[in-house]
């Protein structure tokens, strides 16, 4: 046994350089393996974190329904000056499983005749809470230039709401009977960039519906005007 041990020690002495090189290679391989495992762990942890955030956001993300009722046209006179009004009711239904906060509603009316400018009206709210399945009705009567309502027009509603914790702000756009467009703004993102991108998309949406007006597609019909003085 002593003889074998001695020969082993002698062999180590004769091959010290090779053994050091081999040890260095083993250390490098182990380091690479450790880096790979650590990177894999970090990636999996990040993916799990993102999945949890998405699930949490989905659980509290508002889902609403927006619908316009049949518009009504009216005519009024003030000191001999005639003006028109377009009235309607906007219905907002909370279709999510959790309550949501309603922050504001913006209504705009655009006409196919370029002589008439777009008419807008804002409805700010003090964080009204809408329970699941509840329908919030907003009645509006917007004054428009005289004879403007005799032209084809479209109504656009912009509804701003959030979850109860105000983690994310949600902007929903509804144009007459069109589909609802949803935009989400997080407090953790670049809000200025988000708003700029949203504004660009909103301008594109307005242009699409204005083109449809010019092409004389189906838009709301109106009740007969009220008689003048």
C-alpha cells in the first residue's frame, strides 16, 4: 500500500502541470454550468413573476359594455337665434367580476359636412364605483350649430375607469355601433408616451368614421325637429 501511494505521489509530481491544466478546465466547465443554471433560474423566476402579474391584472381588469340609445334631435330658440341639440343616453355596464371606478366620460359628435366643427362635452366623476353587472346611464344633450343635426354624424364616447386599487387606468372608446377599443395605462410605464400613442390611434379612428360619413354609410336617423316659435 505504501509503495502504491508513493508511486501515486511520484506521478503527481511528474504531471503537476497537466493536472493543473485539467483542474483549470474543470473549474471553467463548472463555472459555465453554474452561470447557465443561474441564468435559467433567473429567466424562470422572471417568467413566473410576469405570469403572476398578468393573472393579477386580469383578475382586476375592468370589462365594460358601452351602448348608445337612439339619438334625438331638438331645436331651440334663444333671442331669435335658432340652434339644434342632439340628445342621447350612454349606457355603461360593468361586465367584470369586480367593482370598478368611473373617472370620466367624454362625448364628441362629428359631422359629415365639413362646415360644422366637432362638438364635445365632458362628464367628470368623483370616482363613482360601479358594481358588477350594474348599468350606469348618462344622459346628454349637446348643442350643435343650427341645421347641423340634419346631416349625418357619428357619436364617440371615451370612458375612463380603473380598478378599485387604481393600479391601472383603462380607456374605452365606443363609436355608435362599432366595436369597443380598449387601452390600458399603467402607473409604472411612460405615461406621456402612452398618451401620445393613444392620441394617434384616436385620430386614426376619427378619420375612419369620418370617411364612412363621406361615403354615406349607415348612421343614426333622427326624430323630426321640434317646431320653432
